[in-house]
């Protein structure tokens, strides 16, 4: 099996719902073992504030997106303490050809925010 990493960054400046950070449609079997989500303002702010929500969703049957995980992110007054979630998936979750997985965000405001998502695992 070969190592597999899908990663993307989105910079948002609008409070539009469900902005896509990362979207993957599988062409072959992939097993993800770790998922990460992160959010931080693009410039330092000493003001504590709600950054917004990030979600992991899957469409495994073609019937529409199903939410698997949701995280609310908070800006702190520490510029080296950006919000990040690391989700270990144990021995992994296998996805088959034709299935979809994505990370989306809904920013709480219009402050320029960097959203990052990564899916780590291995491909067959």
C-alpha cells in the first residue's frame, strides 16, 4: 500500500455557509487513518472570537452528504495557539471507488480566516 495524503487550505472572507475546504472523489480504494481540521485568522488578533464551524461529510451511496464530524473553532489571544482538531481513526476507514468525502466550513464572520483540512492514510 502507498501512503496517501489529501490536503487543502481555503482562505475565507465571507460568512457563507458550507464553503468547501477539501473534496475528494475516490477512483480506487483508500483507507484514511487520520483526519485533521484547523482554523485561524490570517492576521493576529488579541480578541477572543468565534471563528466558525468546520465539518467532515461523506456521500457514500450517491444519496447526499451525511455529516460525520463537526468542530467549532475559537480564536484565542495567543497567536501560536490556533485551533486544530486531530481525529485518529484507529485502523482506518475504507472508502471505495465513486464515494466522496469533504471538509467544509461556515465562518462566523467576515474576518479573513485560513481553514485547513487533511485526510491521511493509504491507497491500495
